[in-house]
C-alpha cells in the first residue's frame, strides 16, 4: 500500500487480492451476477410495463431525443445501444438493459462487501465470500431495488453507478492506487447525468477519499478535476440533439405544453440548467408537516425491515461492525441524509429516490452476516471444548450457511410473487389498439389527428407505440401542465374546440363538459379511446334481445350493467382487470317503461369503503384523508341517455358508454353501482343497483 494511504488511518484490509482484485470466477461477482440476471429474466415483461416513465423514456432514447428532467443522456445513449439487440421487442431490450444494470450493481456490491471484510484466515475468507454473496443476492431480491430491474427505467443504471462509486472508493482506501481515485472522480462527473440522487454518494465519498490523505499534489488534483469535468461533457447531448427538433413556441415552452422527444428544448444555457437540475420539480421537494413525515417514515421503515425477513437484526449488527472497518461514519451519513432529504419529496414513487440508502444497507447486511457466521464459528469451537473430532463447529457453521441460503430463497420467492411481470402485455396492447384506431381516423379524414391524454400513465405507452413501433405517424399528442390545468378548470372542451379547427380530436380521458359539447363516440372495441364528435347527442341506445332468464327490471327499468369483456381487459377469473386512468366501454341494459330514462349514472367504490355497504342516493366523489392525499376511493360519472325514436315500452335496449377509472385510485377490488334517472330531481330518491365488480392492478 502507498505510504499516503497507510498514514490515513483507514482500517480497511490492505492488498486483499482475494477480495477486491480476486479472480473473476472465485469472487462473489460471477455468482451474484448470473443468479440475479437469471431471476430478472424470468420475471421480465415482454414489452412496456405499467407505471413509471417507461414508454416516454424508450421513445426519447430510441429517437435520441430529450427525456423529462433531468434528461438522462447516458441512459438514453446506452439504452439505444441495447436497442440494437437482434431479438425481443424494442421495449424488452430496454427492460433487459435495466435487468443487466441491476444484476451488475448487485454483483459489484457483493465484490465491494468482500473487499472490506478482513480475511486473516482461510475460515474467515470463506465466511467473507458467503456473507458478501448473500448480501448481493438479498439486494437483488430487495423489492424496491429488484422491481426497477424489470422496467425500462433509469434507476437500475443509477444503482450501477452508485455501486461503482462505492467500489472504487473502498478500493482506493484499501490499496491507495491513484487510478482508482481518478476513476472515482470520472464517475462522480457522470453521476448528475445519470440520476440526481447520486448527490448523496459522490460528494461524501470524495471527501472521505481525501480525508487526511497525504500525497495529494496539485497535479493529481488537476487530473481528478479534469476527469470529473470530462464526465459532465455528456451534458452537450442536450443542445446537440435538441437542435434537431423544431423550436416550440416560447409561450408553450414556458408554461403549458411539452413536446414529444424534446422535453423543454434545452438549447439555451438557461433551459439547459433548468433541465439538468430538474427545476420543474423543485416545488415538490419542501419541508412536509411532521405528522406526514412520521407516517411516511413509519411506512418506509416497516417495508424496509420486512425485506430482510428474520435477518433484519443483522442490519444493525452490520452498521455497528462498519465502524471497525473504517466505514461507519461515511455509510451512516449517506444513509441518514438520503432518507431525511428524500422523504420530503412529495411524489408517488418516493421509494425510487432511496437507492443510495439501499446500497449502504447491502454493505451493512454483508457485515452483519459476516459477524453472525464468525460468532457461530466461535460458538462451535467453544462447544467443542478443544475436541478436534467434535462436530459442533461443523454443525453451527453449516447451520449459518443454510440460514443464509434459506433467507435468500424466501426473499426471492416473495419478490417473484409480488413483482412478476412476465405476462404484462396490456399497456402495449392498449396503446397499439388506440394508435391504430387514431391513425385509421386520420386516413379517413385526410387530416392529422390530435390525441388528448391527460394522464401520463396512459400517454407514455401511446408514445412507445408511435415513436418506437412506428404506429400513428399522423397523430399528434399535445400534452403538458397546460392540459392538466384546463381539465381541472373545466375548460377542456374549449381546447378541444380549438384543436378541432385543424382536424379530428380523440380522447383517452372522460370529460363531462366535453361530452356535452362534442359527444364522445368510442373509437376502439375496448373503449379506451373516443372521438370528440360533431353530433348533437351521444350515440343512441340500440335494440337488444334479452336472454330468456332476464333479471327482473330494477328502478326505471334497469336490467344489468357491466364492463364490456373486451380482449384488452383480461378477466381474473370472472373479474375484469383494469389499470388506473383507464377508460373502458360500459354496457347498460334496460327495459323501456312508462317513464323514459334520461341519464345513466355509474359509481365506482373501493371494496369495503362504503360503510353502509350501499351508496346513498346523493353519493359523490370521496378522497381519502391526509395520510394518502388525493387517492380517489369513490367516483361517480354521469351521461345523457338517448333512446331511438322507434323505442317502444317493453323493448330491451343497450347503451354503451365510455367509463373513466380515476388515475389516483389505488389498486384493489372495486364494486360498480349503476342507476337510471328520469330527471335531475330523481337523483335524490333513486337507489343504486350493484351491477359489476372489477380489479385494479398495476400490471
């Protein structure tokens, strides 16, 4: 070791070539990488998955465009390379990119863990390998970590970069090779362009690496600074690639709409700074009320503790053991600061911003297992009482290994059951169905079609179909904060009227005022896309032949109502499965009686949310309290009902309406209630009838 490092007082093992620089196949690296990648490939979705920004990120990367802030240029470039693979759907190749990065990150963390464990004897070398391998495999099956390995998302690459930072920092403190420090500096320069959560790693590791460091000359510092700056050169990707896209109107750029493949158009220094720093989301990171913080921390703590099952106490043991290896304060600082800051971030996917803490926990887990196996070894020797033929050392040594294996196996089984997306195809199929229908409308009308998607969870798959699969070339998708604003203010119909001057408008979002002005006509069999028509009224109900054993008519002639069993909405048993923000066809059967029904009302209620188990006649939208602000548990939708002029009393009719599922509704089981109204005043007395049930799922 260099004298400068020896003088620094680091308590890491020196020149441990069996650990940090050991043979590839004898280190934990190969085992952890192969097993983790195999697990992820088994669970990998064949196309885009629901949730996250998968479709938008793939579209941007595949076309070398600009993704949402902070842009992720390195992810885009590397993802485009993986997109060249000659097998699998385009989205699968990006999913594989994430799986590869996550498996590599877990393997690097296992190698790092083995490197920081002292290995004075052959026995403890074996314990170190087992502990490091187990910690790497447990990181791979850690839900918040492993679930991101299955999606075309940026977090797996961020985990890989974080693992590399920890690896080179630990090896630098161990061996004092300046090449490791230079590599650490270069990776630190890349970090802001991979994910901003890296700020919880590289500054702290940089200070730790140089703390009390002798031998740091101006020349060496200049080399490190130059390498750090060279990593930042990847930021030039933004103005270079953005220059290939037309400049949007300045007003739209500043406040209302973003443009596909060129988010924010970062061609100026100010726009580049805003994009790199994700200034658009800065208002989401602010001090939160103490009760909310405590509740978030409690929920996060419970989930984190559950992930390691019965091995959870080893985390604390490992955290304390880290101080003996010269890592205690730096790991604790990274963990605490990451959690304390990011728990203030008011986003639904908050768990994705704790990756530095997850990496620290994997090192603590390795140290904890090592301490446990070491303790078992000593306990066995004590029970042997000097008898070299005693089986106690072997028994306890074997028990410790079997406990480690069983922990990994149990965690992986639970992870596979909850995170498996190998059969997830609905987001892609829905996007393809909508894209083809919109493109067909454009061909018929001879004009470009504007597709309005208020929620990004439904828009991103459409972007994947359009910009990656090449569907819907004549369909535009205006989207941004402006669209959400006009929707919430009830002025969406005005924007639709403006767009209709240029061509047809299709919508993937129900809006009652728009339906009143431009009655929505379902464009797809599943009902996930409607055209804003020029009709005076919604489509008329159609004559329908009731089955022989038709139910007895309910209030105002209601016979039955259910979601259309379209191919896209696959049943789970007898229950159709949907995703939040979906719009689907809902069919209502009724018998014409003495009073003509004028309106259909449908209410979706989260299972067991209705305390009376039946909605009151005036039941309206209800949002859950402050613990889960904004999650819609009960929602109601209303639409005019138009009967054909030839309808006669006693006839059975069917009306099909597009029904919206709220974007913020939590996954789970929902009961569907329906009623027919004769007049506006009738709603105060007419009871609801339970007509169907559905299951919301994230897949």
